[in-house]
C-alpha cells in the first residue's frame, strides 16, 4: 500500500466516513474507491482535489499532492526530503508539475517541512 493510500484511508477513518459515502462524494463506485485505498488503483490529481473539498476531510490537497509526488520519485519517507538540495527540488518540481499552481503548492509544503524551525 502506498503512503498516499494509507493517508487517505486514515483520513477517511478520522473523519468518520464509510467508504461508500466518500465514493459517492467524489463520484466513484465503492469498489473503485476501495481499490484506491488499498493501492490497487492510482489516485489522480482530480480525485485528490475532490477529496480535499469534502467538508471535514482532514488532509489538504497540498498534503496529498506531496505524498503523490514523493511516490513518483521514489522517496519513501518525508524525512528524506531534507537530503535533497534546493536545486534537486526545483528540478523535480519543474518536471513533475507543469501547472504552476500545483508546483507552488508543492514547493511551499516541501519547504515548510524541511526548513528548520528557529
């Protein structure tokens, strides 16, 4: 199971939703949604946006995009982001997110997570 799938399942449980309710809210069948939660079906950016818009959903769109982005470059843990140089992060963002809005949201979240607190 992917980190994104795990996070979505945990978010649904935290919000107190049944799979069937979330599936209805995002326009999917319960079977398709179950496959997403169990990592057998990819989770698109459009689905992430729909999940983030569910009232009471505990994950932001940016958090879910970060997890999806980390999976696509093979970073298994958020802590490993601290090992990337700024240049590597920028290069990755430019390749991964041609849409400027998505790139800015991802960059903001990455920098927030890897910048030491003073």
